[in-house]
C-alpha cells in the first residue's frame, strides 16, 4: 500500500524502509508534534521536545513516531540508522544539519557567533547530526546514520 512504519504517502526510497540499531530516549512534547514524524527536534530550556527551528542548530534527535499533542511522552531517536525527512537535495555520504523547519539538509556554510557581538565575530559551522545513507530530494524520507559530531569546522574570513 506504499506505507511503512515511518512513512506517510511521501516518496520513500526502497533502501530507506528499515531503521537499524535505533537508540531512543523518551521526552515530553512542548507543543503539538502529531504531524512531525521523522522531523528533527531539540530539547528546549524546560527539557521538553520541540521542533528544531533554527538552521544549523544542535538537535536532540528525530521524532520517532507520529509525535503527539502537547504534553505527550514520545520516543526520540538519537542513535542508529533512522528515517528523517529531507529539506533539500541530499546525496548519500553528505554530512547533515537541520533547516529552520526541522528537516535534514546538507551541512554547508557557516554562521556568525553572535555571542561575541563584535565586528570580528568568529564563524562557526552548523551542527552536524549525522550522515545520509541514501540520496533524496526535499520531501523524501531518507535513512540517516544519526551520530552527532558537533559544529562543522570553518575558518574566520578576513
């Protein structure tokens, strides 16, 4: 019927139909995440699961089931091979980060470290949460090796 445990009626590559060695943690949702299965989430300052909402931010994991209404306990995948929705064109082997909508995108570029607040603010790369195991385009659900690697290294421009 075209559906999988993690898929909706979106394009799911044949190689992307299995999650392996998935490690999960349980978190309480900060908002309604019922339509956000396979999206990236963060832990907010109250310790609740919230949709990742800033491009390149550090993420906690992937919403592993159909999310839920605010206050519901949900499993969040934070290790292993997991299914994640892509927010752009991704090639197998790409290091991945989040976009501003909780979708996985290829990690590229850098952002200004505004905590320094000076004209010579250092540049830091986006936080990498894993590596694409299959290629896909925006809206596809692909398999990702979830392995947080921290901020991508970059150089300060003169």
